[in-house]
C-alpha cells in the first residue's frame, strides 16, 4: 500500500519572521510509478495536481504565507496518485495530516490579559506610556496609560481586546534619550523582555498583534 506522510511530524513549524512562503515536504512510502501525477486537497479547497518523475518518493507543496499573517493552519487530504496507465491509487496519510506554520516571533498563550511593564534606571527621567488601539495611530482609542513619577510604568491589554495595538511613549520634560527595559507578561506566566531599548523622542516604540486561535491566542511583538 502506498502511503504519504508529512516529513516533519510536529504540531507547529516555525519559519522566519520575513518569510512569504514555506515548502511543505510530503514523503511517500515507496518510489512513485513512472509519469505519475499526484492529486491532493489543501485546507479543504479545490484539488491540486502535481507531476512527479519516475522514482520520486517526495512531493514539495509550496505554502503561501501572507506578509501580514503570523500563522497559518494547514490541512492535507484526498491524496491520489495516478500513473501512466491511468490507474488511480488512493493514498492514505499516516501520522499528522494537519499542522500550524507560525513565524518565529509568534507567542501562543491562553486567554487573559497582557501586562506591559517599562522600567529604567535614571531617576531623573520620567517616561509615560500609552497603549493605543491600531497600528501606530495617534487617533486610535486609548486603552490604558501610565503616567506616574517613579522609574516603572505599566499598562494592561485586557483579555477581551483583539487586533493590533501600539505603545506610545514620551519623556515628560523631553529630556532625551532614555534607555529602558520593557517586559510583556502573557497569561500562563510567559515573559518576553527587551533590554537596553532607547527612546530618542516622543514616539511609538512597539506594536502588539493579538489574534484568536480557538482555545488559544497568538501574539506578535514588533520593536519599532
């Protein structure tokens, strides 16, 4: 019996943050018949046909990856191999038939709020921070702000928010530059920290994307 399987039997494959495609490799249990064509369905869509050379035992499926997406779920089904005599071999898939392709910077977490904490060592400086809805849009809704007088400021992205968010910061008396550390604490306790960041003027410093993935949420942090 001819069978097919994903070359990587994992739940999540990580790709580069700037990637626009990924080559998904399928292994067959034996060499394919001469002049074969392979039919398959990707994500339940229309049937795709690919040619194979005599003796091939792998198939490479290019998976497009939109620049504004940070993950993609892939489901393979309906594998059929057709040889030169027009004989059709229904090919079962062994192991995983689905996986998630995610950019390296993607963070997966349970539902809940995200705490964003900024600290700095120079007590003569006074940073204030603002969490704003949208992608670097000063006209976006203000979700939270922190304008204290210590060397720590914190804002919280509430659990019910989803989309793109930006962190705007300034030094109260425009005494620049200021070096600072920033940490993002996600539900479940995972912490992502950026050290020795520097702000040179009133500006957006980070964006955070949050998207629902069913029982989880996916996040992507970008330092500007």
